[in-house]
């Protein structure tokens, strides 16, 4: 199954605050020196927990990624919400 990471999800109409979320995740990634590859590693290898708002928290090594996931055919689309240190 193919994984696509989308950190620039400004045009998502489902959440009204998607532009703010996109800016937030960019800031957090830059602040913590975490790139798309590290997000992908956390999604693939990290321990996952489902949060109250139905988003997923993947904890891997020294960081955690909160994200939403959509599966369309054979593609997992990952929309990160925030990146944090554990």
C-alpha cells in the first residue's frame, strides 16, 4: 500500500481551520527538525493511539506525530496535524 504525506493541505474543505493546521505543522516540523521521511517512519513503525477527536497519534523514537488518515483504493493519505517531542 502506497503512503502519501500531505503537509500542505490548505485546500481541504472538510476542516475550516485547515490553513491554520497546515501552518502549525510546518512550524512544528521546522522547530523540531522533523521532515516528511520521519513522519512516514512514525506512521509505519510507531506505536499508534486513537485520540478523542478520531485522529491518530504515532509515537516513534523521540517524537510523536498526530495525524488524520484516509484510505483511497491502495493509497494511504496522511494529513499531519502536529509534531511533538515525547
